[in-house]
C-alpha cells in the first residue's frame, strides 16, 4: 500500500464556553486546527489532526503547523503508511525538530494502517484495556467565587475529577483552591495545574499553604530540576506535563524521581507512534499516565481515546473529550461520551467518519 494523495485543511474551532483562561493572562477562544487526509492507492483514507492551544502554551503555533505540513507532505507520497517507524524517521530526516508539525501526518498514517488491517487503532496500540476512560473537566483561571461555582456545577453534572488552573498570584491561587475544595464533595479528585507558571519559591509557598487539601500537583515550574526541588518538600503526588517533550525527557524524569505521573500530549511528542512508544516504556517504569493533546475536535479526541484505552487501567489517570469543547463538527460516529466517561467509536482505525464537506477548501492537495 502506498500514499497516493495528501490533503490538508485549516479548521477554526471556537470554544463552546467562551475563552479558555490560564494564569498570567494567557487565554484562547478557539483551536486553530490542521486536519490531514491521507489517501492510499487502494482508496482508503486516514485522518489526522493537531491544534495548538494558542501561541502561549507550548512551542507550537498554528501557522507553523500549516507551513510545516506543506514542507513535509511531498516526501510522504509513495511511502507505505503502515511502516510507521520508517515514515517517522523520514519525517525527522527531511524536517529537523518541530514534532508538532508531524503529529497530524503520523496520526493519519496510524489511522490508515489500522483501517488497512480492518481493526480499531486501539488493537495496534497494544489492545483495549477497559470499556471507557474516566473524564476530567477544567476549572479555568478566574475570580475565586466564579471558580468555586464552576467546580460545583461540574461536579453536579456527574464529574468526579477536576483540573484547577493555578500558577498566577500565589496568595490568590491559595484562596482559589481552598474555595474550590470547599465547593465540591469530599472524594472529588483535584489536580492543581500551574502550567509551569511558578518559580520554586512560589510553588513552595502554595504547597505549604494548601497542605490540608487533597490534590495532585501538576507542573508547578518550567524545568524538571525546578519541579524536582519542589517535589522534595511535597507531601502530595506530582504529575509533569510540559516537561515531557521527548523520550529523553521521560527517562530523565524517571532517573531523577521527579514525578509520579506524566501527561503525554500527542502533538508535543510528534504523533501517535512516538506517544505510544513513550507511553509503553513509562508504564513499564511505573508512571501513572494521562494521554491527551493540545487541542482538536473529533479526529484528535478519537486518537486520544484509543491511546487512553490501550493504557493499562491501573496506570491510567483520566482523559479529556476535546470534541465537546468546540462549536463545530468535523465527523460523525464520534467518540461516545456518557456523563463522565468516554469510549471508542465503532469501526476500523480511529472509528470516526470524517465529513470532508465540513472542512472547507484544502490549503494543500498533493497527488503522487
């Protein structure tokens, strides 16, 4: 099987709930997605998607993704999409670095490989572990009372896991987390995510003032070493997210004992193939795992669901349903969500049926 045609689309995906706010004024009101269609000489189509969360969250930006896909795609025509390792090495050879640029292309190859085999992608990723993954929801950064009210509403909807955004003014965030904890039932799982917004000094201030609250501390500082310095005085689990940009980073975190869990983002790591590689080794090393991404709709959420549900249940933290964040639709047969749990769509590959008529005019169309 060979790659015969590659198309790429830009799809703006506004958020259902308005702006997504993080600390220090970081905010986005939509995902700016690149969606890739990869068509084989046998007529099968694989789909991939990536979208950065604004330009502030990670070293990835939407126009860079579009430009990079345009550069890499011609080199993939005529390649066998099932040879995922070979395709990945080719992309790394012709385009150094910038893993986020390669993510949608690798995802499309992964989808195409599973469709060609006639099996769900989860099967090629190691096999299904459970029927559904538990979802979390985000309490975005804002005023104390508003965050507490949001948390209470989310829990009333049936969710038991919350990610509370912190990482701004330390004293204000101490008040925010106390208010959120007081607004939800005992047993609600809280993650306090600073998105690398603090110095170790600030993170220690926060941790010391919130010792009486049960939560997981997520990415308090920028570097692995800074987070480790906080972890040494911490009496709570720590998860790292932004610090995991490669296999080498994951191994460094393990060697230093810098975290108990990892959040693996598909586009940050360069696609489904590399995420699976890092996920599998991290599981063997004893980490707790969340697999998600920086953004997207049905295509990207389906990939997250397949990776999540091929992660051993005893090592899986939770998942997120990005397709419910946005106002636009790009596919039918999307990942099914029942209250606080997400499953897999039926069918081979990602299992979704992408509606190309909803994607607009491609900004790239190549024929081999």
